[in-house]
């Protein structure tokens, strides 16, 4: 029974990593770093528009990612 659980867990973790692309990993890491710096980060045009509207008393920045998508951040002041 324990062996079955270990194998199942290993398969689940492997499938999870296969489903992640480099950009998703970068977004996850970027968001984790931003959380520690009191900054909110988004990675598509619609979310960036919303973030820009909410970032009234903060430093809003927008950029193009390496895969030609829109990225943005709002650092709270």
C-alpha cells in the first residue's frame, strides 16, 4: 500500500512538472518575489489594465515579456 502511494505521488509530481512551461515557471517565481517586495505582478493585457486602474497610490510599470506578452507590476508606496 505504501509503495502504491509513493508511485502515485511520483506520477502526480511528474505530470505537474511536464504541464509547466518556462513562462509559467517564470511567472510563478516572479510573483513569489513580488509578494515579498509588496508588489503585485500580472501577465496579460486585461489583468494589467485592471491593475493599472487599481494602482492609484503606487508605482505602475508595464513591459513586454520574452514571449511577446504584456507584463506589469504595481509597487505599493
